[in-house]
């Protein structure tokens, strides 16, 4: 999960952990790309990506993920509906507007992981 808000990061981590998922976090796109490019067995099965973050935003991060040919499903999870028609946002597997109701996010994670 790539999310700069530490409170939301913790909430999502707890909620998804309760559903049986192991969650690794990054606070911005640069940190996420560093983790993705490590040569280890800790590659994620899916990425939940915020858009507005410091150092590297989610759309730039998405572009780098596509260029690096990481074959991972990506869910854009943002408070901003206005980015939905951005070319990089359209490359994501799901675009979900942040809400106190996490059922849509949980359903997208479930569907994209084929569970």
C-alpha cells in the first residue's frame, strides 16, 4: 500500500489484515518503487496507490510501474474523483474514491487477487 497519511495507512492495514492479507506500506511513490525494485521474494501481489503524495505522486508512480513491466494489479485509492480520466489512472485495474466505508476497496482487492 502506498499512502502518505499514516492514520489512514494504519486503518487500511488493520482492516485488510483482518481479511487475511499481509500489508506492506510505503509513504510515497519513490519509496514504493525502491521496494518493488529490490531483488528479493517480497514482491507484492497487488498495489493500493494514493495519488496525492510528497516526493512522487501516484500517477508518476503508476507510470514507473508500467515502464518497469511489473505485472501487478493496481488499485488507485484517492480522495479525488477528478483524476479518473487521466491516462495513468485509466491504466489502473480499479479506481476507488476514499470513503469511511471500505467495502468497495476490500471487494476490489478480493476480485483482483482472484479469491
